[in-house]
C-alpha cells in the first residue's frame, strides 16, 4: 500500500486494517509516526479501486488534531454499509515525547473513541469518546464489530499507565457493547485468565456467519515475559455473556480475525519466536472447547524478525520489524492480508493476496 525505500528519512508506518466500501473499493487505514515509540500516531487512509492491485493515498483522517492527540485505530464496515474507525487516542504533552514507560510497562493515560463515515471513507466524523470501565490505559488495535442486528462491540486490553500507583486489572480482555449507536456502553470480560500474571494484547472480535461472536488475543505472562498460546472465547448471545476462555493451540503474537460465509474464520498472526518469522494465516472452525484449526500456513516471510536481532519478546516491541496483520475477504473470494514492516527490502504497509485451496 505504501513503501518507504531503505534509507529514506520518512515516517514509519504502523497498523493496517482494510474494509470494503459499498462501491466495491477497498480502504486501508494505518498510522504513521516519526519512529516507533513516539507519541505522534497519525491515522491515514489509502484506497484501491481495482481489488488491491494499485493504491492511492487519500491522506490523513484528522489533520486538525495532529498537535492535540496521537490516534491509533482500525477501520471496519457494518452490514448497513457505514465505515467505522475505533481505537485509542493519547494526549500529546510535547513534541518528541514517548507514550511508553519501561519502568511501569505502561502507556500514557488514554481514552477510547469511535468515528463513522457514511460516504465510503472520504469524510469522517470527529472522534467520540467511549468511557472506559477499568482503571488504566487501553491497548486497542482491533476493529469495531457491528453485528447484523446492529449492536456495536469493541474490545481492548487494559494496560498500566505511567503512574506506578494505578493498579490495573490486566488479566482480561474487556469488551464494550452499545445498542444505541455509541450513546451508552456496557462492559464485561470477553477473555479472562485465571493467573494473576497473565495479560493480553492485540485483541480482536468478530461476528461469525452463524451469529456467534469470536474473540482472540495474544496471551502473555507478566512475570517471566513468556508467551502462552493465543487465547479465544465465544459468545452465543451477542456479547451478553462469554464462554470460558480457551487456548487456540497456536503460539503466535498479534491476532486478527476475518469471518467466512460458511461459518469458519480466518485467524492471522505474527510469528517472531517459533519457526520461520513472518505472518501466518489459519483457517479455523471454533467450538466452545476447541479452536478447530483446519489449516495453518505462513503467507509472508520476514527477512528480519526484529530490526537489530533482539529476541522478539513483547517488552522489546520498539525493535519489532513487522506486525499487526489483518485479513479481508474480497468479493472475488480472494484474501487480502496487510501488515506493517521495516525490512531491508523496504518499509511501509505491505499486502499479500491469496486464494484458499480446497482439500
């Protein structure tokens, strides 16, 4: 979608999510920043009118907010055809500051928000605040899910702030739902871990073809920094309640989801530590007790798993060289996967198009 040639002193890209407009175009949102770790996220949008073969950069979503807020989020589309942008925004105190604290393993106190476009992403409403029910900051790279019945759902991982005195209930993924188009919100835990040392990141929620909701997350150990297999949970009542948290059996990092018409789902994730580094895609048919992995293959190979050869642990995220993949089913039944990368061959937002084989 965008490509920054090696050695070019321009912004790095982060995040990448796609949605189809009612006109059949593909829009891809992503963030740019001066370098990883700075509190200066600026969301942008690129557009393809030929199924993802070529892209045109539309520009920034909210340039009038650049000095006030650092904004990170994702695009999605409702069955009613409107586009939504959900994420978190950090207040900017001074230029060049970081949003992260190694000491607290936390980020600047932020707030969740949503915005809407009714014209295929050309114009957007200003961000509207979603009240957070848990003390702490929010890590929310996943997209909003608008069900066919019209309920809005979004999820996030509670994070520490820069203040070490703020106690955060981190061993969960919070899920918020609204039945009045964002005027009021209710909360419960989409995913809950038994261990007090467990925490979540890069969570996602979608509606499956049969009406069930599926949520996934990266599952981490706060004490020894190890990774557990990614976790998932299902809801049979549009998020009113969630079935017990289960293991996917897949030991990846960031998670992203896409629903298929036959009731199965696509599970896309990063792999920096187990086997060949890159982006993997799994075809799954989840039940309440089993993730139902039918296929699981690498779809993009990384030249470098990190920028300077670190281990790829979560707390070394400022050295990551790719991440936050997403996958979208296109009208011709091809799959469009996107990711951000900083690689020797070039940096920016990369994409892969592929077809699922039959077995």
